[in-house]
C-alpha cells in the first residue's frame, strides 16, 4: 500500500513529545506494535498532561480510554468510513486556512527543508488532465512540458524523474527540482497540455460533500469533526495521526491516504513531536560489514520485472503476458479471472485465492511456513476453498512447516515440525514507538522441543531448507553458501550459521562494539553455548557476538533520534503523495474506469467499483463489521493456551444499545449475523455502549476448526482434539459477486491494496 | 510484627485491562485453571459528558488488617504474616471453606484436587526476597504500585497520601492494604455493558 502514498522512512506518531495524536482504527493500549509500550507511553504522556488524544474506532477497545484518564476520548465511527472522516477534516482545514501552505508549496525536499520542515509533497506538481493525452492522469514529466533536464549522471544506477510545477516567482513552468516555491492551487495549460496541481485535484472529491454529509456517512457529528480538526491543527508539527486496522477494509486506500494526507497537510512528517521515523536498524541480514548475507552467488535473475507473484500483486493487469496474448488474439478489453493489484505487495490472502483458482498459474509445489492464511481470511467460501486445497489435481504437493497443525497445515501432504519463538533466532528492527536506532536479537532460549536429527541438529524450517537447498544445488545453500566480507566462504546447514553471522554484522556496524568480558560471559551462561554456534563466526567475532546476545541486541543512544531545528535525527528525503499517480492510472479491467488519485470517499464497492449497496439492500443488511484484534488471542494463534482460554472462552457479536433495543435483543441472547451470500455467524450478543451504531464488533482469533480443536490421525495414531480450542466464531464476510462466479472462488478486497475485506461489509442481525 | 506493612495501590486511570497481571500471576503461582488470584473486571461506562469509556478494575486479595478470613479460620491456617499480609499455611488448611464464605471480596478459591484454599499472597516468595509481586512487575502501564506503606519515603506511601486511598467496600472498615486511585469516580459512572472478568461475562448487562 505504501507505494501508493509516499516514499522514504516509515513513520509513526512520536509518543515522547507529541501534543496531540489522532488514532484511527488502531486503539492505544489495546493493539498496535507493540501494544504494551504504546499503552505505557500514552498513559505517561497523558498523565503528565502534556498531550491530548482522540481515538476514532467503531469499537471501544480495552485501552487507554479509561474513566479517569484525562485528555483522551473515544469517538465511535461507522466501519469503512475513515476516508469520509479524513475528507471532512481536510475540508475544514482548507476552509479555515489551517494547513501548512509553505510545506505544500515546496516542490522538493530542499525547499521543504528551507521552509522549516523535513519532507515535501507533490501537492504543487502538475497532473495531466486531458483524456486525449496518452499520459492522461499521470504527473507531468519534463518531456510533456518541453522542458530541458540536467544531463544524466553516468555513474548513477537510476536517473531522477523530473516533474513539472509552476514556479511562484516567475509564474512559469519549471522542473520540480528547480523551483523553491510553486503555485499550489493552479490549473491551466503547459506546452498545450491541460494540467492541474495535485492540490487542486484534491479539492475536488473533498468538496463534493459538505460537513453534514460527512457526519451522516461516518456517524461522527459535525461538531465532533470540527473539534478534532481544530485540535489537530492547533499544535504546529507536534500533532499527528495514525491508522491501521481501518485499512483492512474495501475502502482501505481512502483510510490509508486519509491519515497520510492529514499528516502531510500539517507538515509533521519527520518532525519531533509529529510523525517520526521508526524501525531503523543497521544492516544485519543484508550485505553487512562482516558477511554478505544479502548477496547470493549464482542467484537466478528473478524479480517483479520478469516474474509474476502468484498473488497477482506488483503488476497491473494490462502489463501481464495474458493480457498481451488475449489482445493479440483479437479480444477487446479482456477481463482477468481474478483482479490484479499493481500497488500490492506479496499477499498470502490473494495467493490463497490464486492457488485454489489455479490462476495466474498453478502452484504445483506449495510450501507454507508459519502460515495459516485460511484462518485469517474472512470465512465466506471456506468449505469450497479447502476442498480444492485438498485436491491433488489442484495442489499436487503441499509441504507445511509449523508448530501446530492449523487450518491450512492440515491439508498439507507433509508437515515439517518447526521451532517456536523461544527456540529460534531472529534479528528485528525496533518497534513499539521506540524511535532510536538498533536491532533486537532473538536466540534460542531453550533446546528445541522438535525431533533431534541424527547429526545433532533439531528439526526446524531452517534445517529443512538448508538440507533441501543443498540436495537440490540451490544457490545460497551448501558448502560455499555465504561470503564473508574478507572473501572467505562459509557453509549454511542450520539456523545459527545464518543468524549469528547477522549478529556479527550488527556487532561490527560502526562503531564496532566491545568484546564481552569472560566474567560476564560466565555470569550469563554464555560460556556454555553449542560449539556449532561458535563455529558459525570467526574467533575474533565471537566475543562481540556474545556481547550483542548478552544485551538482547544492539541499540544506539536514544538521543540520536533528535536532530536539528525540530527535525528527526533520522530524517532523510521523504515525499508524501497528495496525488497518487499509481492509483490514478490503475485502469479497472472490469469497468474500464479509473479511481481518484487523491484522498476522497468511495462507498464500499466490489471489484468493478460498483457499490455494494447496488447489489444488496442496505435496508435488509444494515450492519457492518469491525473485526478487531483480540486481547486473549492473536490473529490465528493462542487458542491453544489454556490460560488464554481461561481468561476468555469465546467471542461475542457486539452491538450498540440502540440497535439492540430496536431489534429486541438483550445482552447474552444468542443472535445470528448473516451476509447476503447466506454465511452465518451465531454467538451470544454483547450489548454495549462501546460500539458504534450499525456496527457489529467481533474479536478476531476465535472459531478454530483445527489448531488442536480437531482429532488428528497420523498413520493410524489418533490424537484427540480439544473442542475448547475451537470455541467462538471466525468472521464471515461478503463475497465479491463480480469475480466469484462461474466456479471462481474469491472473497472481497481493497481494489488497490489487495487486503481482504475484514472491516465493513453488509449483514443482517436477528435472534437465533 | 515488624514495622513493614506491604500494600498495593492501583491507579485506575492507567489500567488498560490487558490482563497481563492475571497471566503473570497464574504462571508465577501455578494457580489452577478456572481459579484466579487476581483478575480484571472490565465494563463500558458513560462519563459525565456523555462519552463512553472502558473501565478496568483489577481485583485481588485486599490483605485486610481486620481480616474476616483470619478471624473465622478454625486451624490458624489463615494468618497475618510479619509484613502485614494475609497468608495461608496449606499444611494447616482443612478445606472447611469458612474463609471463602467470610471474605467479602470473594477473593479466595479452593483447589478442586487438593481441597486446599488459595489466594493472592502478594507473591510472598518474591516479596520476601525484595522483589515486586509478579503482577506489579509485568504491568504494562505501571498501574500497579507496590511497597511498604509504613515507609513515608516509599512511592506507594506518597501516592496513597496524595489521593490513592480509596478502597473497595470501605463501609466494612476492614482496613485493606489494597487501595485505588479513581475508584469512586469510576464506580459513580453509569455502567453500559456487561461486566467481564477477563473476557468472560461476570455480570450480564440488564439495560438502562
């Protein structure tokens, strides 16, 4: 999704120095990465009285909005309408001149910096708005405008793209790199081509509706929207907004573009107290100072340029071989069997539908690892999907690797036992709104509980792929798998061979860390680690690797996060898109139409952009779902924990007091929520004030059919399941009728991000 | 009796109801499934301005100075320890359950297999070694504060003195050593959902 919205560092609100944070679809203290540290930081900051926060969410989470915590409010919103809410706030900002015009007029990073910010936007860049022009809807390039560009740098791997603006000082077209300040709201002709600025295009969908209409769509009162808009814009750059779960909706683009546009409009990106960089780590699993773990000698030349993800992502339909072949065969405007998502990343949800439809190609060998995509894809069609997964004609070979036999793994031909988080390695960039630089190291805290192999290793995903890779002669495996920076070569046979080299890279990132002392190694029990670990790095590196292990990773002094003049210490060129060219030029193959390139509000629609409400009656199906992260389960896991089941046996269908009264439902009644396709969820009603009207709140993570809930027969040895693991229900969602027909199995998804529709949809509720 | 009087203060504004305390307690103390030394009650409330908020009320043994459970115990199994806490000597417990009936906070449970009664000990094995109870140690938002109430320089004593002295069932005057900040304000708000113990319904919502 980020390809649609910005380039540069990943950002999130600065909970250390914020004055205001607007949370949307992510609930502080209830979820997020990680919910623990967010809960603590938010509580501290609020208790100090140094900031205010609002939480926009269809469901009141167990989180920081407590009865006696001041400065934080929960505002219920109808699911899948965040785009409308953000549009309303932007409308208010424009009408009240409450946006960072100096930033929006800065056409390049240097100009943004000169204006006191640490980012720039394409708000002033010109967009071609001429149906007859082959580059219609694209950002105008220098060539479109007849402008000369600087000579290409023969040394550079990639050459910069030059966009066009109207320079404010001269009133003339200029390269975006050549202007210090450009006209923001402009339309006209350049070189005979009709153009408008990104900002002028943003105004159009925003002003399509007035504040009262936005209030009606979102269920958030006009007064509340205006209060939040005023608050959001009253703290300079020490204000920001964050969204997450709301993007798991058919309207995910609007939600994602919404919160990013709000941040862009106040210029808080990469500013201390605003929206700051996170997850910054030295190179460890890439080509680091000691080992070239990113480079694989003899690696086949496979990339998104010459190959196609089975998930149909990172490529527009019109650039597929199939499209070209069908057009060559005389077909006009061919339509694909399943949608394509040029902005999507590798998506397991979409891959699942590709596999069962054998489109765009068959998965002759499917290997899944730590994956239970069936359980985290809303349930509609599950029976039909699993029937095909189990059919050897559809998937001839499926090898799963996991610690449990989950809903997906149970259909595998082979299951390779895996290690759990306490038995495995990892190097991870910091999360949880900690904005320093560093990386945590996870290493085996206990001997794996999996089978011991004859050579002393333990069964795991890594041991498995090392052996298969070696046996098949796959580059990057075997005796000379890994290249040291000094030209040495190393074998790859187990997990430690790889990850301890990554730790060595971490330890040798500048400045190189000290050796561990013998005394500390002894005190921490690090003098007693397996010989194979020590053999994975050089004798010189080993004491430094131990030092990193002893500290749980490598962390730089946190003051380095603060740079000069109120900027993040890690600020680097960052552009946010007010106008998303990638989205605006993505022609929908089912309707032939284009979607809006800026923030706007589009009602929930199916694959051809036809509104759901045209297919099914909103009167008959008036409810939408809010499928939130649970407290006592994870997305697909933890139902096997007896303590978690003890704390919460099942989930509920959560509805508002008003809706319950209208339907004659009392708290605890068994009720049924049904999709237009007839898929049913049945559970006890939780009648509560903490859910928006017209919304069904549903905790994710319940309703397992496998994962230990089922009896498992392995070669005649029966292991009895525990039905309590399967208690509760998993969400059912609408099925896309545009695509799911003539034997095609397909859920419903965000037409840009490819994310399966989890929030939103259409339901009716009745007593069971 | 020594001069130490261990106590806990819970700041309800900070408790997010994550239940990490309940999990840590179960793991630290080996509490049987279905039983809890500590849990969190959660429910929706409507505040004075009409906004809806989520209340979380951590519950545990209140370690009362005037403890009815100690008074009714026929064998002396329930007793006050030197640090002021209420403890159970399992060797003396005959499983008569008088204490369970006497506890106005319903904080005691009986092990179905052994017949012995259990409850929160303030993690006696930890606190006797200078550590905080497991629930305090794991609390993600620092809502639970633990220490010696008799030490005027301790954080807990200062916080109790600064308005953290609200107790459950104050009218019983049992002088408990678990206190809250924000309790009365929270309890005064209109409840607008079922009360949950963890995530299970504890008290269904009867409506307005």
